[in-house]
C-alpha cells in the first residue's frame, strides 16, 4: 500500500517513483515489525498513566520517521514529506491502538 502511494506521489520524476516505491515498501515492512517490539519495550519501562500511553508511540514514530527520512534522502526521493506523511499518521494511530491494547492487557493481569 505505502509503496504504491510512494510511486504515485513521485511519478513526476521518471525512475524515482519506482525507487521511492521500493524504499517505502521495504521500509514499511520492517518498520511494522519494529514498531510492535519498540512500543512494547518503551511501554514496560515508563511509569503508568498518560506518559505510558503516549510516549511509546511518540518515541517509536520519531525513530521510524528518522529512518524513513534518511532512507528516502539516500534514495533521492523527490517528495519526501509527501511520501512519508500518510504512513506516519497511520503509524501513530497504530501505535496509540497498540499502547491501548497493552494497557488493557496490563490492567487485566
């Protein structure tokens, strides 16, 4: 999905759309795997309450954002911000949902 978006948003530059799609598609796969572990790791190390619900997601999205920006910069993606913004919004919402589920599981124990 996100590779297709990257291709679409960068098609004005011949082969760069294809390269951006490959970078984004591969990055999205690995980032999804990383996010679960990262959010879980931060969640377990932070005190309860608001910080425990928000900070794991913020930290994880900050790390993945940096990785995406660097990856697309190296690949010379023409429209980096437009390419990564939608996936990062979805990643942030996914992170909040994941911390909500962790909190719910933690409270049931």
